[in-house]
């Protein structure tokens, strides 16, 4: 007979883990992703939210929409769905698996925001007159992406271990 101890540990730790992940996400998007020094004198700190607002102000509406969707909306929806799955973990297993399948679909798109940031950093570094230092926001955001993936994996294992109720 399998032990229920891991399920109890799971139900205690996952909410805290999801809160930590959301806190990392929120701080990551507001803290500077990088610090840019131009002409060795002028410095500027760039955050995700600041960069997105700058794109809007400069009329780059397509980039604004893409980055807002993939960098702000998708992560919030994923974390919200993971929290909902955890809150309803004792409910209809088939419904929870369908919800988790949606999270898995969103996971496939989650690397787009990391890809965009990487291209941005490489482009900025290519400009000889600008020097870039990676900021705390990039690390916080990266950890939130990794932790979201871990939470999704843990929920998937939990759902796979449950048997449908008759």
C-alpha cells in the first residue's frame, strides 16, 4: 500500500512554492533586467515593465503587444491555472488534467520571452558604445520561469498518481 506522506508534503509546500514563484515574477518584471551605460557616461536601468511601456510610447505597438502577451499575460495565466489546479486538487480529475494540459500548452510558449530578452541583450552588446550589466530582475524572472516549470511538473506527477473516482 503506497504511503500518503508525499501527497501531504505536496499539499503543504506547493502553495508556498507558487507564492514564491509569483513574488519572483512580480519583482523580476519591475527590477532592472540590465543596466546600460552609453558612451561610458550615461546610464539607464531597463526593466521588463519599463521596456514595454517605452515600446508603447514610441509607437511600437506590435512589439508592445507581443511582449505584453508573452512576458506578462502568459506567466500570470500559467501561475493562476496552477493555483486553481492545486485548489481544486480533490475535484474532478479529468477536468484538472484538461486544465493542466492548457498549462502545458502555455509552457511551450514560455521560452519566447526568454528568447526575446536574449536577443535584446545580444543586440545591445553588439553596439560598441553601450556596455550592459545584467540586473537582478533578469535573475528573478528566470527563476520564476524555472519554478513555474517545476510547479507544473509536480502538479502533473500528482495528477498522474491520482486514480479517477468511480
